[in-house]
């Protein structure tokens, strides 16, 4: 049963949207959130221009540790999975560290 209130857009997307999706998703299929935003080019550009995942003051690894631990503790399985799928490898997170982010504590041996 589809519970979406707004149907996602289907490719082809506007060139600017496709370019941004390709950059963010790094070869993975686009998230439903992104394809829903793709229905409106102005809305999509405003969303992606927000720079929520920009370089900022934290390294990619530290940013992902904060996001992944927070989403794990909050039970946000979807958001956690998205971040692991897209950024986990780039953040050099090991399997033991991923398990620890969900179940462990900061004194786990994998963090030494």
C-alpha cells in the first residue's frame, strides 16, 4: 500500500536536479524524498542549496559519527541506513564501528 501524499517524479528530471541527485547519491538510486522534490525544480534547488551536508566545521567522518549515532539512538532506521549506504565507506567506518554505533558504547574496543 502506497501511503505517499505526493507522487514522486519520474525520470527524466530537469538537468540541474539530475546533476545534484547524481552528486549526492554517488551512483545509488535516488531517495524517494529527492524524487518527490524533483517535481518542482525551484523547491528542489532550494532544498539542495540548504547545504545541510556541506563541509562545515566537522570532517566527513566526525559528521557521520554524530548523525549515525543520533539516528541509531532515536530509532531512525531509514535515515541511519541512508547515511551508512551513502557515506559509510567514505567515512571509513568498519563493520565493528557500525555495530557499536547502534548497540555499543564509546569504550568499545573498535574505537581504540
